[in-house]
């Protein structure tokens, strides 16, 4: 794992348990020390290589092998069952994300 070309640390991850997916990990969950970038591309953002060991698959919890990715705000509990997307094993996947904030005005 790298972020902006710098190796990640274990402290960058928070572990939680999902009833459907078992062990899950959140990157950049500390709202007081958020890692941010304003440049596009994997060299300027988060990059993760994962080895999926078929012997570690939790067949009782999930119907298939792979990863589930859920993007969420720091300090917000993720719901990978409801939000996110799946990545099949044996593939390379790139994802680009741009955050847009909408401020709704009240009635005039």
C-alpha cells in the first residue's frame, strides 16, 4: 500500500467486523489527521496490492472470492453490504473518485 508514493503504515488502517464479509479494514479513518490529495492519478493517491489466499476465503459469509470496496467519510461506519463495489480476484482494477459537496439552501 502506498499513499502519494509513501508506504502506508499499520496505523493508517482501522479494523472492523462485517457480518457478511468478516474482517474489514478502513484506510484513513482519523478525521483529525486526514490524508488528502488534489492531484489525479495513482501516483498521487491511494494504491493497494492485495494477495487473496483461497485458503483464507470465508465461504460461510460470502458466496464468492474477491474484495468489497466501500468509500465513505472518515469516522463514518461503512456498510459494505449496502454501499460499494466488488473486485474479482486475479484482476487489476483502477478507480477514480472525485468528491462533490452540495450545500442545499433552505426555503426563501
